[in-house]
C-alpha cells in the first residue's frame, strides 16, 4: 500500500499496543515502524531492475523480518525513552511490521510473507491506493490523537478505525468474488475457452474490476463495474512468447517471467523487444491500447540480457483517472 496508508495503520497499531502507557509516542513509533519494510525500494539504486523487483516486498515484508528486527528496534527505543519496557516496545514494532506486510498481501504485487519459502502471497483485493480504506481510518486516528492517553474515547476511536478498515478489507474479498463470477459468466456466454482468470480492482476503488484471461495463444483483458448494464467486452493481446525463445535459458529472463507469474506479453516495436507485465494492466482504457503500466525494454547482446523499465507519462496517468471515473459509472 501507499506510504500514507502504512503510516496510518502503523500509528493505529502502535496506539493499540502501547498508547495507554506512552500516549502519542506510540503512534509516532508505530508510524515509523509502518514505513520501515518499504525501505527495500532503495535496492533499485544498487542493483539491476530484475534483481530489485525480486527483492521488493521480499525479506523486509516477511514474518522472519518482523521476529528478528522487532526486538532490535524495541531495544534501541527502550535505551533512550523514559518508558523502558523492552518487551512492550518490541511488541509495538512486531505488530507494526507484521500488519504492514499483511496489508500489502492484499494488493496485486503481494508479499513474501513466508520468506525464505519461495511463495508470494497476493490476494489482489485492493489497489495500492484506496481512499475508502485510508480516509476513514485516518479520521478516527486523528480523533484518537486529540484525546488524552488515559481516556476511554481515545481507545474507542482507535478501535473503530481498526474495525472499519479491517471490515472494508474483508468486504473486498466478497467484491472480488462477485466480479470474478461476472467475468466467468461472460466467458461462458461467449463460449470462450480459457486456461485461467486473474482479477484485481482498478485504481483507487473496488467498484471497477479488471480481469486477465489466459487462452492458448493470447490474453484477453476486460473490465467490469458493478454499475454496468451492458455485457463485458474483452480485448485480445497475443502472447508472442516465442520472441523470447533465443533467451529462454537466460537467468534474468527466467526471473522476469517468474516475477510476472507468467502473465506477460512480448511486443516488438522498430526491432526492439518489450516485456509487458499484464498484472497491473494498462495506462489507458482505449480499445487495443498498448501502453502497459509496467513495460520493460529488453536490451541484449552476446553476453547478457537486461530489462529497463519504460518511463511513465504523468499525462497518461491523469487521462487514465478520468477514463476510470467514467468507466466506473457503468458501460
């Protein structure tokens, strides 16, 4: 999830663990703890694109990290804070780390919660930025912050924030299931044979859902809003996986395919190959759009294969938000 959401969650968890004893400092350290797992993004400054993608939401988002580093941070804070209870500070950091990773597991990218096991947990029920999750949570956190640390109202407001946000998170599973059924029904009506379906919410909401459908030689991409009145339509994108055959044994290529969970297409533009990660969709809802959110230029020579992420245009993002809002209201 985005940084603000993780700060709010971390602060609320910190308050729940230690707010009665240390007041707003519990929120402060909870907020700090809520951002620490995301420091793995700095790996992109020290390694290549593929390695950085492999590292992202890996070790720092695991239960192992929470168990190992919570006592370290707990000990550090207990050294200079007036409240010296090492165990309670450690619990604060553990729960802030763990809930951060658990929340990220609901997004499309997911987390390696059970690292070092080679398993990425991704429920794909919520977008990385969702105002319906964050804003009510933030309001109740601020209300709690304004109360004295010993008052019942403070704990009440904080608990309401945690309950409301958690309830919404559970609701997204139901919404995903309903959207999945709609995609499945649409495929049956059109007599489309498919291998698998992958669904996810679109940006900033859980009303408009997107689906990737794998067929033998192509992927079908479609959108469904709970306000739709017309049948779902699908756009076809050829896999073109054969364009990577010359590099099939290359480790970077194998890693990239694994990172994308097999949801990728290869396109060729002016003799240049591109790797398109389908899990995050397109920057446009226009028919036959080719501007994928995550598109990588494949650089090759006799010795190596390298992937370079294509830069995104802010104008495309603004245009997409307008298109999403329009599409959300129904087809």
